C-alpha cells in the first residue's frame, strides 16, 4: 500500500515515519514539508539514517496515494481537507481539526470557526478501544489527543457502568515536553523545563472537549508539564455516593479491556511498578491502566500511562491504518519497550 505523509518534519511525523518504514505492508511514497523541502528525512529525524533515502517535498508536489496521514499543526487540515480527499483512498488526521462533532466546540476551545463543519460528521474518532468497527469502515479518521487518550482509557469502564454521572470527574494529567511539539517556544527550552512541575492549564485545556464528548460526562481537567521527554500520566478522581469494591472494579476493567491488544491492567500489591508508569512505555503502543479505591473519601482513583508520541499519536494512527486497511491490528506495533531506560 502506497502511503504519504503531509507535514512530516515534527516529532509526531518522525515517530510515524519510524513505524512506517518498518511496516511490512506499506511503502512510504512522499513526505511533505515546505520548510524542509529538498532535504533528506534524517535531517529532521536522525534515527532514520540508512533506513530511507526519501527527501522532503513541498506540499504543492503531493501526489495521490492509497493512504494519507496528515500531521500538520492544528488549523491547517480543516482548511485543506477538501483538496486532499480526492488524492487518497483513506485519510488519518493527527491534528485536532476533525475530532469534535460539535462545530461550536471549535470556537470555544480553539478560537476558530470551523470552515468545513459538514465534514465533521464524516470523521470517526480514532480510538479503537471505543470505535473499532466504525474505524474499519471509515474513509476519514481523526486521531485523539494524547491527554484525551490517557484520560478516556482510564475512565471508559467506569463511564460504561454509569459511575461518572455524579461528577464532575477530576483529571490531573502530567505530560512530557515532546507533547508541545518542535516549535513550541521558550516554555520547552531546557533552561525553562528542567526540574519543573508546572501547572500550565489549570482549567480550559482543549482536550476537555473530546474527553467529555467520548465519555458523555462532565470533566474537570488540569494539566502539568514535568521534566520528561515522553510520557503522560493521567490520575482521575471519581466521586461516588459509596465506594465500590475492588472486585467490582476488576470486573468492569476486565470486561472492557480483557481482549484489547494495547491496554494492560496494572495493579499489583508490591514492587516499584505496581501502578502505571509512563517511563517504561517509551516507544510502545501500550496504555497501562490501573485503579485504587478510597473508602475514606468515597472515590475511585483511575490512572493511566502512555507514550504521548505513540499510543497518544503515531502508534494509534498505525493501529487505525491497520484496521482501515484490513491488516492485522497489531502489525508493526510489536515493540515492547525497554527496562531499565
């Protein structure tokens, strides 16, 4: 299958290319970037040296492909998609431009009027654990946000059981610097990031909209920047009239994720890694999910960890591509991580 990538010079584009050049069922045809046009891919992604001879091409030289990945900054795909649809059999967009079903939410959370709201209904929210069958049939799939992915997977079994209705559920998310992208600016400089535990979004984070959309419940999301390159840890506090038993929670989480290839239940009685830990997930497509019961405060603490560039972006993109193309869902995603790292 011939695959091209629009906007491949950033961190997410690089991670996607790392997976695509090793995928046994695809051939990467083109990677576009106006700023890097004419330069080899390894100028932006040094880990690709000797793995591909491709060079970046300008956006204007994009040809047709069987499958098209869009890895442009937020706001670009929503403008260009009508011109891109005729050039690809199927499209996966890694930006936020087609994640939300309500066009008003784009005005609230992104400060823009969506130029093509008629296309929102054609896009499937690209989280296989929730929408596998719809993804398999889709022409356009939108990749979830990284913090949204972690939060939704932590809370989905509770949402299905109706346990989020008393809300709001409080989500405390911590994220590494790569989630900000290549060109974020001074906030991601080593001198400013080293040693920090920075509350950068106490309220109003953009991913709130998609978490509430998918879970159908009110969410109070706060986000911190911490000193790590990769990784997200989402700690979710669910107030309840009465705390459930651990046995009941095990049943809910096993029913939801027992057959999921990339969700692991992590809740052990001892050891360093008795609950999810982002560090050991670097480079993998796993999301580790755990929970604890607080009988003192009548709450469930649901927690999840993932690599923001993988299960939070490029890994899920490949997982969805496999589903959309009839390939085994796990193909090309078998890296199990490193320990110690």
